[in-house]
């Protein structure tokens, strides 16, 4: 599994109009959320928004909601 900070770098970059991130970065970020728990991660608003948008682009919002406990 790739480090969370690497995953977030590519997800945020893509959300800002950069090169689209590969699925592996979203998948691994989601795995980190499931493993550590969302409340135990120190994410800023930009990273959270980028994760939501990445999930939306993939049609996986429900999966992200479940991972964060919503």
C-alpha cells in the first residue's frame, strides 16, 4: 500500500485541475481510512474535499461514506 501522503498529493493535484490520479491512489487512500479510522487521520479541508471529489468521479461516494462511518 502506498503512503497516505503520496496518495493525497496525487488526489489533490488532480482535483486542482492537474493530471488525473490513478485509481491506485484513491484505493490506497481509502484503505488507509478503513485501517486507521477517519477521525485518527489529520487531513485538511483541501484533502477531504479532494477525496470526496475523487470518490464522486469514480461513482464511489457510498463506499467513502461507509469507510468514514457515515
